C-alpha cells in the first residue's frame, strides 16, 4: 500500500472557536479563515455576549476586520452566553437573527465564565423555549464544585447535569463541547434519542493528540493547559475511537483559545491552547495515525453542518503530507501568542 501524500476534502467548519475581540481579531481570524468556511464563535468576552443585540454588534466587528484584512468566504456563526437571567423571549430573537445557539458555562468553569449559570434550574423556561424553537444548547460540560477532583468534573457533569437535563428536555438539541473522557465519548455514542440531530459532541485536536502527561513533560507546560484539562491515555484513545468511528454525533471543534504568552507563562496561567495556526494539520495526524484518513472529511466537513441543519460547504481544500514548522510565537496585537507545537512541526500542511 502506498502512503497517502495528499487529501482533498470539502471545506471544513470549526464548530467551537474563540477569536476574542478588538485588536486581537486581526491576528487570529486569518488563521481560521484560511482553513474553515464557518466557525461557531464563542461568546465568553468580557463582558459576555448575552443578548442578540450584543451578538450582532460582535458579528459586525468580526466582519469589519475580515473586510479590512481582505478575507472573503468566511462566515462567523454567533452564539449567546446563557445566564441565570436570560429571558425566554431572547430565544425567539435568536432564531430571527440567525444566531446559532446558546452556550452554557457553569459559573466559574473556565476563562471568563463568572457570569455563567449557577443552577441550571434557573434556565428552565429559556431551555423550554429553545427546545420548542430548535435552538441548540452548547455546553461546557464540567461541574465546578471545589470538592470535585478536576479530572472528574466532566464525568460528574454527565451524571448530575446532562442526564437529568436530557430527561427533562428530550428534544432539546445539545452539543457536548470539547469532550475529554471515555465517559463522555461513550455517553454520546450510546445515548438514546427520539430524533436525529439531538445530541452531538465536538472534539479538539489537543485532546486527540495528547494525554495529561503533556502538561508535565520535564516541567510544567502551560501551553498544553486548557479546560477541560487533558486526561489519561485511556481517555485519549476513547476520543480517537469516537472521532474516527464515522459516527455523525462527533465532529470538529478546535476550541482554539488564544491568550497572550505572559498570561499563560504566569503564576496563575490561563487555560486555552492556540491551535488555529494549523488545526487541520493536527487533526489529519490523528486520522492518519488511526488509519482512518478516509473518515476525516465527514468528521471535519459533514457531520457539523448536518447537526446544525446548515448546508455543507461546496468548495474543497487540499492538505499535503509536508511537514510545517510551527513558529515559536505569533503576533497577537501588542503581544504574542505561543501556538500548540511551537518550535516543532505538524506533519500536514494546507496547500496554498
Ligand atoms: C477557553 C478560553 O480561553 O476562552 N479556554 C479553554 O481552556 N478551552 C474557554 C473554554 O472554552 O473553556
Ligand atoms: Zn472553548
């Protein structure tokens, strides 16, 4: 058998992305727009994007920067940050404005999540409206109680939040974002749903490529620290199985999350890996190592739009098996960001 040296696929979308705001947009948008046609834009700004009016304004700033950068053919898909006080009325506005869904951050779970939901019961009227209108709920699936071990937070979330929520709202469209454990992969794989496109999960490149040893390899590695935190090898293997299984419930979401170098290399470093630089190359490594390159296109380009009931893209892109060097750092407005794999190589690069 001859080794595959290039892959051409329908242009992918990124179903979970942080691009931040202001001066940073100019530096991160080109990386994503080079590879992806659309991306779900996370609303965890400071202050968070909690209303359709704020989402429209944020979309406007992203579009203005795309235009200023001469980028065409990239569409930001906006989301709203769910709070204890989001009125059910906002759900109808979301539908009308073409906002893609609501993001649930348990309060305190991750970067800029202090305005998040303190008790999901506070959101029941809004969730009821979302179920009725077919508006997806994107969940950061971790409990945040201090007494729960940080490596168990996702598994505990499944039992104490997700499963009861799905029982109360069986038709609510849910995306379990950036899953990191065998429990989550198996839960999503095995869950019974009445309809198609009710439950799905996104998986990041870092959780497919690394286990938790990568955070401590020869010393503390802040650039491999994200939330939910990397887990044991057995969990990584379960995620690779899920991503490469051809199951439409699993699709691509990078969770690329730029932070200034100084805020990562810090006595209290921020969570988030910057993968947008060559995310597709990272994912291609995963599918190649699993001998499933033939399933890469569906994971990257089909199952996401199918779940969100959006058309698949029609353009194609090509990746070559040509190693790409990852810079030690990349400019980020007044500062720099250290990308994942900085100073090393990624086995696949996008054809220019
Ligand atoms: C994200 C960020 O920096 O905004 N960080 C991360 O580690 N993934 C927030 C998030 O998605 O949890
Ligand atoms: Zn995220």
